[in-house]
């Protein structure tokens, strides 16, 4: 079996490319259907956030040998499927994609879940996003009458446990760090105080909820929230602090009042274009306006950055704040890396034991089936009056040959491969270490 990761993130690709390969909920469902229908893997989990798109696939029918022809052909098929699904060219994404298999996947997933691979080192939001991606796959396969394999499920559960260990055993989560926190920190660098400002939030997901909490903690009092689903916006307002709720139809009205706009929706097309911001600036008599777009794909048209008195930032522009946080958390991250290494090793130790127990069970089942078949044949021969000694001799001979054939073949292969360590273990298991030739 092979566990594969195919991914692209903020380290390997700009936002322009990342938004092209992002997954909406509908697209993720369609992709999981294709992976199943095209037999690319028995199970898959698709993680798609502002900063990364990663596809984890488990295939029992593929050899873990990355250099085998079957493994390479399978990987090429997945790559071709990926570019076709998103309508991008191979040359456009090939240099930005990273691929990991088996142990590399375990280490990477655990680092992601712990926030060690995030734009802001140690940000906690990613763990919830990984859990949601895993839950979405579980629900998809359940609807198909299938389940994710125990090995694949164990990998994700182990990653969640690793993140919990890192949070409890290191200082990496000692203060708020996330894209949302970076956005509000950037706003504080431009405006001395939030108290007199009017702030518009676009979206009602987890990121915007974090943004709103940070804003109110830092003195904001006049906050509007616009969202496609009004019920979600009202629910967020009730959870955090009273906000003025707007529909997307009233978005221009909100822009006309806003000193700060922070966007994070799942829209596949921009919700704010340059003409809307021009109209807002005219209504606001061209007072400075800050727009922070942390959505992927982007919620704000890129040309907005060209307008006078408009400060426009996207997720890639938060790098300075991110670097400061990285420096503060470097020591904690080194401790976290040790935990990840331990947990990844523990997972593969479990995987080896799990696979060996399956192998032993299958071998025992096969041996028992052989015994039963030969016993039935012997009993039939005896019932026909054949010689007892002859029947027993034949049965014992055939049983011995049948049981010895698989291990004999395995020994032959080990000899051809020159695997002295495995041969020594085999010899010890058979109790042949102390036997000598005369």
C-alpha cells in the first residue's frame, strides 16, 4: 500500500495560482467521486485553505516502492487528473507541486496540523480545517456505503493527537497567531485606534469570527458584517458582539461607510470590484480606506490597489508580520518538530505491526483452508477403503509441501536480493541458528 500527498501552498506558489486550484465544497465532492470512479485510490482527503491545497490518497494496490514502474505510472495519472480537474496546464503547476509518500506524508500532515507549515507559525486555525477536511471525506464515503481504511483513519487521528501534544507541551500556542490575527495587527499599524472607526467584515466563517473577536478585544465598537447567508452573520454577531448585519445586496452601503474592510468568503469570484470602491471613496470624501483581502480565491478585484487613498493587502502581503511571529516562536517550533518526529515514527511502527498481523492472519487462514481441503480428501479416500498408511502419507506429504512453498519462495527472493538481515531473522525464527554441518 502507498499513502500519497500531492500539494501546493504559500511557500511554493503565489496567490494567483493557489486560487486556481482551490476547492469549494462542491468541487471537493466531485473530486472525491472522480478519485473513487477512476480507481486512483481507496480513500482520499482534500484539504483546501487560503494558503494550501493538498490531496491525501491511500492506495492499497500500489507498491510503497517509489521507484517501481507501477508507482510512477499511478503518480502520473493523479497529476494528469489534478491539472485536468482545475483546467490548468502541467507546466503552470508542475514547479509548484510537492509530492510525498508514506513516512513523508505522515511527517508533513502532522506538521500541518500542528501549524508548523502555516503562513503564521503555530496558528491554531489549521487544525480545525484538517479535521473538517477529514470529516468531509468520512461523510462522502459513508454515503457511498464505504469507509476510509483503518490505516488512513489512524494517520489523521494520530495527526490530531500530535497537534494536541504540541499545544500542551510547547509554548507555540501561548498567544493568538493566525491569518486573522495578522490582519488585525496590520490594521493596528495603519490606524492608531479602532474605537472611532467603522469596520466592515465580509464573510461569516471561522476566519472572520476570529477577526471580529480580535477587533472587539482591541477597542472596535462600530462593526458591520455582510454575508450571503444572513442567518450565519446574525449567529456570529450573537456569539461575539453586536454587529450591524448586511446582505450582499447592501454591500455597497457598507463600503460607503467603512474605514476598514476585511474579507474572507468562499466565493469563487470577486465580490468587491474597483467601481464599487471608487463609489465608496466618493461617498467617504476620499478619507483613507484599508482593505485586507484574506480570501482565496480573492474577494476584492486586484485593480483596487491602484486607487488613491486605498491601502489594499492580500494574504501574501502579511509576510512581515508573519516573519516577526516566526522569530518569536522558533524555539517552541524546534520542540514541536521533535514531537512530530516521535509521533510519525510511532505511526509507522503501528502500521508495520498492523500490516504484519494482517499478513499472519491471512497466512493462517490460507493454511487452515489447505488443511481442511486435504483432510476432506483423505476422509473420502478412507471411506472408499483405500490403505490407511498410504492415505496418511499422501496427506502429510501434500500438507508439508503446501505449507513450505510460500516461505521457501520468500527465502529464495531474499537470497536474490542479498537481504542478509532478513535471512538471519528467518533463520532465528526457524531455530536454525545453532545447527552446524558435520
